[in-house]
C-alpha cells in the first residue's frame, strides 16, 4: 500500500477510537453481555465500526449494481446493508436504553435506515409497471446513502453522551421523530429528482406523498418539543436558534406545497423547490 | 433565517435570550430600545406573520370553501380542517405573546416567598436534592456531561411550594424537573437546581419560572388536531393522482 492509503486507513480507524465527545474520557470497557442491560455500560465503539464498515461495503455494492443497471443484485446488496443498519439501530436501543436521538452517528445511521427501508418497501409494494421507475430511483438512493456513509467515516462511531432528561418520552419523541422526518424529506426529494430527471412525471405524486408524510412526522416532533419546552422552561416557544431553524424548515415544507399553478415553473425548478425541505434537513443535521 | 444568523452574535443572542425570558409584549415595551436590530427583526417577523395569517384566512374563505360546491367528502373536510387548525394555532401562538405574563430566573431558597400578579404569594418550604451537589457547582459544559440518568434522579429531586392569594393559602404542591405545578392557567416551572458561589454553607436553591398563559391548552389541542387532519389527508389522498390538481398544485 502506498502512503496515502496508509493515511486514509489510519484516519478511518482512529476516528472510531477518538475520545467520546463531551467528557474528555476514553470510551470505557470491552463488550460484554452486561453492556446490553446496564444503562451506564458503553458499547465498544469497535462493534459499531465493524458493522458500519460491512454496511458500507454492502451499500457500495448496491450502488455499483444500480449504476450498472443490475437492479436485482442491487436490491440484494441493499437488503443486506439494510439488515446491518437495523442491527446498529437495535444495538443503539439496547446499549443506550433509548431510541437514536442526536449526534452524527445516531442521526445518519437512522436516516440511512429510513432511506433503505422506504426504497425496498416501495419497490416490493409497487405494481410491476412501476418497477422501472424504482430501478431508476435506486441509483439516487444508493448514491445518497454512500455520500452519507462517507460523511460518517470522519466521525467517531459512538453514541451521544447520556443526559438525565433522556428518560422523558417527550424528549425522545422530539429528537427521534425529527431524524425520521429528515429521512422522509430526503427520500421525498430523491423521488422528485428521479421522477423529473428520468422522465416519470406521474411519480411526482409519490414525492408529494412523502413530503407531506415528512411534514406530519416533523410536526409530531415539534409538538413533542413544544411540550418539553413548556415543562422545562414554562413556555411552549423559545426565541432560540433551534426553534427558529425548525420554523424555517417547516416553512420550506409548506412553501413546496403551495406554489401557484400559474407560475408555470420548469421541471427543474419544481425539483429544486420540492427538495428544499431535504436541504433544510441536511442543514439542521450537519450544522446544528 | 435572519433570526438564525442573528443568534451567532453574542449581543443579539443575549437580546433573544431576554426576549425568551419574558412576555414578548413586555420585552417590546421595556427593552426593545436596547437592541434596534433585534427589535426591527422581531417587528418584521410579527408583521409578516400577520400578513401570512390574513392570507390564509382569505384563502380559506375564497378558494378552499369552493371545494364544497361539489359535495362534502372526507378528504375535503380534512383539507379544510387542517387549514382551519393552522389558523387557530397561529392565533393562539400570537395571543400567547401578548396576554398573561412570564417571570423567569426566579431564584429561591427554602423559607423564602415572592409576590407576583398583585395578589399571589409563592412560598418555598422545602428543597430535596438527593444527588451529588458537586454536579451543581460544575461549569455548564461539564454539567452537560455529568448530568446523566444515573447521576441525576429527576423523580427524587423536588421543591415543595405553597400558593396563596391575599395571605390565604389556596394550593400547595411539589414540583420536579419536567413536572411543573399548575393552578388554573398559572404554571410554576422548576428549571434548575443551583448552588450560589458566594455562600460558604453551599445551600441548594431552585430556579423557577412563573407563567400565566390561558392559550396553552387551546394551542396544543388545535396543534394535535392539525397533525391528525394532515395525516388523515395524506392517507385519503395517497393514491389519488387528481388530488394534485384539485386541492393544490403541488410543486
């Protein structure tokens, strides 16, 4: 191997050995059975790193297969990647005693789970005449998943530090449904882009369905967040960065649903406007 | 978006924090002169929200109402209901900014009382904090790491309060973190435990917020109905391609 490969390998391996954010302490303990049930026990990050690596390989193969037009092998590889992703989700739940909520690793793996799951679900629930669209759509999905996995390569595969409010259902629903909404918004944007790029205008309706679904899930998250804010700060609204960003995202979602028909926008502009909630989701995810 | 950008500046962020600590109307009347940029931004947001509100009401009365000309179906009702509820959510949100009151950052120790809303007296009789008090002395950043579900027991740390009107006790109760005390539309919220720096005996005090907001229940009920009607609308129009043209031109 040449020196650049050494450096890249070291960068990826060391990212998972990085100190746990927020404490300055090294991640404790090796994996043992007690770590599955003890609330304070930490999952060895190498477990997450190993599963993440296998998942990345599977999704990379799925992406290659989709780009080469072999959609069946793409679905098989994507299915295995989805199963590994689900394993990460289950391990997060068992080790942290809560649903995934925040932080790069938990958020991105959950969003990838949503994308992979919705793609396969839509494919296998669709009519045979729709399969041509979903085969074209697969390229967008797996390329997006690979980009997210690449982003995650530079961050530690560790869980968000625990906080005493994570035993409250309102807090968990707020954070978890927010990540789910981001995943659905991104999925909706990918459907719109695929529909307009590959010449399937009938599938704009499917993009619209998922955009509205994402909006509903996001509103559930915000509803729970407002309840949390009411019980913690005495008021259901706060003039802070988090609340203002959420309002921006919600406005982007409703704007995409209310463009006047007499504007006669081009297909490209429609895809751009319909993708605004997804862009807002990425903004909230990466820059919060 | 401009508001988000403003939060990156410390001076503006402090003004926004001050805005959050009290009723916005109170802030506008008392403190708006201290930061012209935030004041201008806030007034612009309110004006745009009013325009938005007026626009939605006019759309409901003109375009959406026309949907009922061809008979009433479930999806039409849900579509109509969703928009009505959104209007009501905006209305209650706007009213919450001008009616009632909000007193934040009230620091109290056991045995102390404060007067608010002319006749009410809030008395604090006892504080119980079972966890390690050293956590309360840590810096804000360190506290975020130290306050885990194992080190802070929300259900065992509390403050006992008594509410009286004209020196007559009307109600008493116990408040915990994320479990405020409510008396009608008055809410007394425990936001934090603290130890003052300049006291050698290290007494533990509580930070409270007293709010009165008659629109809270109405806000959450209309919010919930709006979400349910949106979900219902999505479900009933999932397969209907013509919904794209009938209800709105989607993108």
